């Protein structure tokens, strides 16, 4: 075996030499796949690698002598070039390799220094390394099993399970089972066993012929039970007098006939044989007697008897007969003012069923929808085939760099801002009318139509234990925990559906120990004074996304309830005084517009400033228009008109789950542990191309499909929310962005994110406990994980200032201001020259010396009509410029 491994190493080295010779003689294999550049700029500590292939193919750029150093990997979506720019790499490669993951082809090329033209000094490694030694596979015969024969059985079929076997550096090729009887040599063989304890052993062989150590499993088959259990004692029947009823007399009518309904009564182990009603007037003793009633309220009591003579406990029903109706209210305000009792959302739905049906299908209520603007592979919500939105909605697949995910935490921790009343929504309205009304009555209208509305989980609560803080300010599990009881505890949810319900948090609430203050009016007054949505009613939820005022968005905070014009000219009462609905209402309780990190959309249309400002700078399609006009075709309005964000209220820029601190205000005043949150005010945006679509991570995806961003401190973070678009993408524009970083747990085996339990972190202050809880809930207890930095881009659309505050040209163009600049147009946004300046200029004429970009553009674009592709790596066909470079060459 040692000799074979030595031969394998020698063969590998010889093969590497042959491949290197072949690759040295011809860098490109086919016109569609080549390395165009592998350049080290020592003066800038910048490594530039550029490769081309067909659009749709996936390339990886790596160190040829150390494949663990991956410089970049991406799918060519919009152009045929993949460029890697790495500043100050930890290890400077001597030679790079480009792997075409689509065609399984590879190219290699030495890195050349820009100043010497030779391989850079200090690069490493300087040659290929030996292949790793094969590691033995690991056999896993599965967990011990206990079975019991049924009456009359002498044997039964049992399935062994070797699927947990693994190979750390390859794959399992063969399974060898031994035992009596001898199982088949497959992953999960089935065998027939008699009563007794049986031992079976498993050895696995990997794809290089290495065998594992043996692993054993015990299968115990117990004898069938001898005697049946004694029959249960007779259970008491259950009386059901039916739901309360309300009726109304017609004009001129003094009484009406009402039918009671005891048909819901039942006996769990027999049958109901008689019904005994009591009330005034006294009903007949049948399942559904009829009684004649005048105006008033009546209570009727029902008891039932089963076939063994057992009598049930009584059940009551109230029948209310109202006087004839008067004239209906003339206005909606009068109708709302006539409400005398608020029984939850059903009070609203009784008059506004059509609006509730419209709201039922919205992203606001479903917490999900079809991801029409995502380019990563996400199963469409409409075709998921699951009845409950929580089984396929954003709560099940979504994760972000702020609170993580809804998954693996109690629902009440994230349901506070959901317009549902506590229960998971059904993706379709039930056909049964009773179930339909119950579903619609889960839509809490007051969440959007009452500024002052507050609510809290109702029902029973179980105690909540919070890890106490030690003397060092960190969690100390050795101390007695903090115990919260009553409504300061955890709401008890249905064990199957996980549902619960809210109730209004007013002065009449039964939640006497509610953390925080109740709303300033009772529930009836709140229902009587409902109104159209306002900035405040929207911001009650949207300003506090991520866990605090202004935390998540950067352009949404409580400051927008009535901002100064310098914060937002659109929403300022001294400006346009627009409500959120003025821009975002798409009709039918649907909302238009999205940030790039929002997965589902109510409507497919992209919502832009042009929806209202269709000609912001005149005819900006004309190539001879002013600079602002031409810029508007490729620069979003927000870029110039939102110079800063986080105005008035700081926003979070980084979150660290491994640095906890205790907050008495956390979890609605219960107290708890929070991660470190770095916040800042008046920030300058980052700028990125965006065509209205994006790639946003969903749980289960391989992180290899997501790019790595190098942060300012030189560390790397996986980007979970990425805008699509580049300089040559149709309809893409440069947009202002907020960037946010955090930490997440990555499942080592699947290279996918783990939705850590945010609730467990709040309770314990331990990120590891939160991750282990998630692994246990998803059937992966004990699996290894790594903590990695994650990153996202977020579009900025609010905070538009007056036109007089818009950015000037020099904010982005150094020749017009001398700097500093907001953006690097050449290196970050694709506006760099397609070669060295002298080489580009001498395509058409001799080098005439340096000129400012504005003079060059004036001469070449406006005067001569040259297309951008003459000097750059992109074109602007919509401007009607000349792309025939042969016509430009001077004699």
C-alpha cells in the first residue's frame, strides 16, 4: 500500500509536469475559454486576473499550486468576462489556474509583475504540492432498534440503515454487512428476524479501496403482548348547545322563531340517546328544538345522556334578538362610531369582507409570495402545494444578516409585526364558510388602520428562564436564572399548528403584568376611530425592523413620521407631505416597490421615481442633451438626491452574535441578551449597479453560489443579498446602497447557513446554544459548524432631499473637484479603460497627451459621436453612437 501511494504521488507529479508543459505552450483552449490577464501591480498591492468564456458558464479562479486559495468564483450571467481584483492577498500566487466548472476544463498561467514582466518576488507556493493521503471512510450502522411482534406474528421485517456512513475525502463505494441472518451488501438491507437480540456489523469501502473500522448495531425484537388491556371505564358524554346566535326583528315584527342546535353533542365511547333543554320559554327535549322569542337576550342550557345512563355537564347558549334596524349610517365615520363592542378582527370583517379577501393574498399577510424578482432558484410560492404559508413562506426559507430567521424560534418572537392575529395564514381561503370566516378573522385590520394600536399575546403563559449576568457582564449559567411568569413568560401555543392569538393591549386588558405601557384608548374607541394608513401606522412596524428604531433599513425610522425637509422632502409636512400609500399603493391591498433583499413581491412592476417624475431633466434620451440628462439613463435619481442616510436616527452597520450584552428592555420589557450592534449616523452610501432583480440567499442553498466581499479591514464576508446588473446590463442604473455585516453559523457538511434560534440567544446570550438548538430542531444534532462573516447590500429609496441639496458633478468626478470621491467609477463600476491609455488612444491616432475626461468626452462623444466601446469594455446602443472603429483611424 505504501508503494502504491508513492507511485500515485510520482504519477501525479509526472502528470502535473505534462499538463504544465501543454498549458505553457498554449494558454487558451478554444476561442471561448482563455486567460486574458494575470498581472501583479506591486505599487498598488493589487492582483488582477481576467478570464473569458461563454455566457452561462461558471468559472473559478484559484492558486494553481494551492487550490484552497480561491480568488473568485462566479457564473457568467451578463458578460463573457470574469475579473478578479484582490488587494493585498494574504498569499500572492506564482501561477493561477482558471477552472471552467461547466465544461470541466482548466487553464493555467504564470503571474507577471507589471514592473518586471517576471513572476513576482515573494509569491507562493512556487510549485505543485503532492496529493493528499487518502483517509479511511467511517462506517455507521445506525442506531439500535427496538421492535415488538404483533399478536400471532413469529417474525418481522426490519431495515438496517448504513446511510450515515461517510468518507472525509471521497465517497463510500461499498457496504459489507455481517450477521445472522446475513444481510445484503447494500446501504439499507431488509432482513426477517424472530424474537431476540440480533447483532449486525458494517464495514464500508471508499472509492479508493480503503476500508473502515467495523461498526455494530443491535436489533431487539420483543414478543407480542399476551393479554389485551381491560376495557376502559365509560366516559361522560359532552353537551354542546351550539354557537351563540344574534337575530334582528324586521320592522313591524314582535317575535321570531329560532332553532337551537345541540347536534354537536357527542359521547367519546358510545352514543347520545337523549337531550334535556332548560330555559324560558322551555324548549322541547330534542337535538334541535325551535322556540319563539321577542326582543331580548335568552340563555338556554343543555345536558345529554349516553347509552349507559351517564349524564353530561351542562352547556349554555345565548340567543340575542335585536329590535328592528334603523336607517344605516350615512358615512363610514358614522358607521365606525356606532360600534359598541369589539370582538377582535371579526368585528371589522363583518362589514369589510371584500377588503379582507384582498388582503388575504398579499405579501403583508402571507409573509411570502412568488419571488418574481429573484434570480436564484427558489420554489414558487404558488406552486409549493402546501396549505399553510408558514410551511413554505419567507418564515421557513428566509434568513438575513440582522435577526437571522423565523425558523427554530417561537412564533410570538417574530409575529408582533405580522398583520395576522397570531395564527399562521392559510395560503388559500377554505371552501367551508365557517373555516373561511375564521381565516379572514385572523387579519388584524387595526395593525394598519389605527396609529395608536398595540397588542399582546392572550391565553396561557409558561415560565421563561433567562440566564443571569455574571460579574464580568457576560452570561453566567452557574447562577440562578431570572424567571419571568404570567404574561412576562412565553405564550402557550397549539402543539401541532404552533398558533396563538393576540388581544388589544388596552386599559381593559386582562394582561395586568404586561411589559411596557398599554395603548392610550380602549379597544372599542380604537375600532371607532380607524383611518386610512398613515406614515405613523406604517412606521409602527417598518421603522423597527431588525429590532430597533432605524436599525435595519437606514432610510426608514421614526424620524419619517413628520420629518424636516432636509431628512425627506417627500414625507415632510413642509414639503410634499406624502403618505407611504401615495407611492406604494398598487390597489387591492397590494404594495408596489421592493428593496433588493425582499424576496417576494405583490406585483411584478418595478417601482421607480419615473412613476411620478417621467421627465426629470427633459428629453434625456437625446445624445446631445445636457450632462444631467444623459446621466439619468444610467444613474438612479436616488444616487444624486439621497446624499446621506441614517439622518436623525442611527442605523446598524454590523452585528456580532458572539459579543452579547444584557438589556432590561429586550423582549418587550422581559429582559434578555442582545448581540453587539454597531450603529452610526449620517452615512455616505455605497454605490452599485442594480437592474431591479437580485440574488438573495434562502435556507438550504450552497454558499458556493454566493460571492465573497472583501471588507475594509481586509477580512472576507459572504454576500447574502446582491443586486444584479453591471455597466453593460440593459436597464441597470447606479443606485445608492447601505451595507451591513454580521456573523452566521455555516453547516460544515452542506456548506449552507444554519438558522440559529434567536429566541435561545435572547434567553442565554450564547450563540453556540442558539446554533445547537437549531441543529437539534432540524435533526442534525452534533454536526460541526463554522462561524463566518456575512454581508448584504440594501437599496436606499427614502430620504430624498430638495433639488438644491443634490450632489454636484465633483462628488463623483475628480477632475471637476479634486476629490475625495464617493465612488470609484473605473475600478468598482466598470468605467475603466479597456487597456492602457496610450494603447487605447493610439487605436485611432498618435498619443496626444493627457486630457481631462470631460474634454475627452466632449471631443469624442458629443463632437464625433464615438460609441463608449471605442475606449471602454461596454457599449451604449440606445444613444445611437458610432461603433465602427475603423472609421475613426486618422491617416
